[in-house]
């Protein structure tokens, strides 16, 4: 649009008429509104401010409408979101309108690869995508997912080692908090949110943890694996915990630590799990 205005001004004989023509062609096309524009001029309201305000109001109403689509029947919701995405995605690089596109993408359970590839190639767009969209990107881009996850794993290790080896703290809190309190840590919560209900992303995180443990022999990676699994248990992510072979063992052990007691029933459950490992 800026290019069109520049061309009109450089090729015209009357700049004022060129500007007026440009305003008529690109302004809000409501005949009932045009008589009011001179009134705004008298009050010192710039056309840019007026159009920006109008655009933001329409944008917010459209986003609210998109959010309402989530209540509709799945087939109808998918159809309407797809239609909206086709029409709106060309303006995704216009920052003021990007929120509309991102709202549509966030509500789509499956995003076509052609859109995901554009988001990945443009770091500004990628930075503005919601976690729901990022999950679909990460599923087929392990290296990019690793770039997001590894700093969280390092942060977790630093925090645990700082608490464990802090000789200046006479009330060391490493062993005091309950397991449920421990898994409320920032790193664990962020990892659980990034994984969502995706089994593939969960498996990737476990792969990172195994690799780092084998490389460093740092037992905190094992602790993080257990805390992450129980965090997903607390969130009732059945897609993962129902197929995780270590879930029942970790859940039982978590209960024993929480209650500071291993009764006969739980002892047998733990032993049965260990016996199955050796079979």
C-alpha cells in the first residue's frame, strides 16, 4: 500500500487530489461514514489513528468470532477455520493482523505443512506462534524442539545442584518438599506444557534425557524424568500416562515418598514391577 501511494505521488500532477483519491480507495468504504470524517479532522484526529482504531476493533471482534467456533460441531468448525485460514494467511506478515491468523492456527488440530514451513522459515512468525501451533511444528523438527527443550533441562540441573550444594543455607530444602511441590518447578511445568498430549514430543524429551544421562551420569536427569511423568499424571494426560510403562511404578513410588511409608501392598506392587523387568 505504501508503494502504491509513493507511485501515485511521483506520477501525478496534483498531489492533493492523488492523496484524496488514495484515501477514498483505501479508507473504510461506508458512505454514511464519509460525512463524519471532516468532523474528525476538526478535532485533530488523524486518519491513521481513526483507521488503526477501527481496524483493532474489527480484529478483536473477528478473534472473538474465531474463539466461538470452538463450540461448534467438529466438522463445521474445521471447515470454517480452513476457509478463514486460506483467506487470512496472506496477511500473516502484517503484525497488526497477525493475531487473527494465529488465533485460527491455534484452534486447528491439523495444520497443513505449507503453512508450518512458512512459520519455521520466518523467525519473527515462529516467535509469535502459540504453543499449540509449535507442537505441530516440533513433531517433525526434532532439532528445533531440542533447541527449545535443552535450555530447560540445563536450567533444571543448575537449580537442583545449587540447592543440593548450597553450603551457606543451613536449612537445605533439597529433601524437604513433597514430590507434588517439586514438580511445580518452572522447568517441569514448561516441559509439560510444551509436550501437551503429544506422545511423540514426550518420547523426544525422554530421548534427550537418556542421552544426557548416559553422557554425564547425572542422576538429576532421572529425577526430572520421574517429575515430568508425574506432572503429566497430575494434568491427567491419558494419551501419555496410559501407555507409559513406568507410570504405575512411578505413581506408587511417589505415593510412598509422599506418605513416608512403604506398606506391604505397595511393596508388592514395586517388587512385581521390578520382577517384570528381569523376566
